[in-house]
């Protein structure tokens, strides 16, 4: 069995590494860079042709991070560092308003298009400029990441500020997305420039995710809770689940907890991965639902039953990381199941890269390779992480976790 599993992991390793280096990254390197004005194009048709020239800050920052991350982790290729610099220089010049908050979107030439209403543009700026600073030694970039991080912490109670449409004080809800991303950006900054402040935020974020949003009674990772940590079953938002968010949060937690040798938290997060998949898997057609109602009532989002690329990528990472750390065979079974579905539905054998959007039956219903929400981020990140996890599992020749 060990020999068989080792052979299986080596096969996966070759597949995911080739998909990364021979397909996904080359696709974005060919079609995305705007070498005349700076930055990147994200809205790409199936063949990579540009279908809209607007530039979205969270995608611009994600792409800077991606190329800098591969330069730091995989290989010091000058073209990867050069592509990260192309985006960093453009955003240094055009990305922020007078308060230092990051716009949501710019025109092709860098004119502000959409105001800085979404704090996640800022969050991705932190990881982009921190990782770019690590790759390039650019201290200005690191200081920009740190200033942005401080501003995020100041804004977290009301991240949309004056752009918030909600009436203050009426039905406040806490969302999983912020502690999840706060954990991630704090870990990355702490790697580049260690600081007790980042360590405290990591601890606070872990506590919030694992002791509030992870719910062993309901066996779910909640998306929204009251500020007191209670469920709201009487409103749509209170029952709203995003399986992909839960999976991403759980592998963020597992990485952080494993680094601290907190194996109890690792095991709890690995259970959370299984809950997300048990609840989120479509037993009739396969694949992971985009949204769910926790009590199985009609969902308020009409696209709830679509199958998107990114939840499946998060599931691949979460299940394999959980298996690597705990040895739970159910997680390996889930990895195989998600792998089979994702590779059947999303890769484009003709033009490369992955489609992003399929209907419930698994039929691609939008041919674009990039848009306002899909860019050069989820796919290459997951391909790399799965490659590395398979290498580690193959090297042990055991296929069992070492810390369970």
C-alpha cells in the first residue's frame, strides 16, 4: 500500500507541477502584462485576448504576490521578479487615494475608477508588497505593506467607511472573511519582518475562527455571526454558507497551527475541512456548491448552485494538507474525489488555464479565463501547494501524517 500510494503521489506531483509551469503561469505571462502602461489585464477571453482593460486592485495585488512568491519559493527567475515589479511600480503610482486606502478599480492608464470601498483590496496589497519586498529588497515596498496593514487594523470595525450602505447599529454581523484574511496577511508580514503585533493578531484571528466560526454542533464553518458569536437563523445572511471560504480558512489555520506545533488545533481544523465538504458536496452531480443555506432553505443568491473553480482548488489544498498533517484517510479520499471532478470540469485543453464557472451539472457556462474576480492567483497557488504536498508525501514513502 505504501508503494502504491507513493506512486500515486508522484503521479499527482508531476501533473500539478506541469500544469503550473507549462500551462497556468505561461498563460498569464503571455496575455496579462500591460508592458506599455504597467500593471496587468485580468479580463481575458478563453484564448487570452483582453475583453476589458479595467484593472482591479485586488487582482493586481494578487498577481504581484503570485510572481514574487514563486520567485521566493520556487526559482529565482528574473522574468518572475520583473513581472512583479511591473505591477508594483504601477500600483505605487496609482493604487491609493489620499488617505492611503486602495481603490477597487482603475482604468487602463491608472485613473481611479471605483472608490476604495472594499478593504480586501488593501489586504491583498499587504501580501503583494511584503512578498515583493522579500523578493526585491525594496524597503519602500515593505513600508507600504506595513502602512497598509496598520490602516486595515484601524478600519476593521467599519471597513467600508463612508461607502457602507448599512444603517449603523442595526443588525450588525461579523463575517468570516476578515479574521481569515487577517490571519494570512499577519503571517506573511511576520515572516518578512517579525513583530509581536503580528503574532498577537495571528493568535486573535485563530481564536475567532476556531472558537466562533467553526461550529461542532452544526458541523459547519459559519460565514456570518452576531458580534456576540451567536447564530441568526431568522435571516438569510445568518444561514449563509460559502464552502470555499470555510475550506480556505481551515487550511490557513492548519498551516499556522502546524508552524506552532499546535496539533490539537490542526486536528480540529482538519475536521472542519470534512464538514465543509460533507455539507457542500453535490451528491447528485458532484462538485462543491458555491453557496448554501445552513438549514437547506431557498438561498437568496440565484447562483448558489454553480460550481466555481476556486472552491475546488481550496478543497484540493485543504484535504491534502490535512492528510499530510493528520494521516486521516477520509481526507485523502476527499482529495481524490475533488481532484477527479475538478480536472474533468475546469481545465481547457485547447487554450490552456482553467475555466472558472460551470452550472450545477458541471457544464462550463462562461468561457472567460479572467474577469473581475478571477485572475492569476487561486490556480497557480493551489497547483504549487499540491505539488509540494505530494512531493512531501512521496518522500516519506508512507502517505501518513506525522503529527496526528
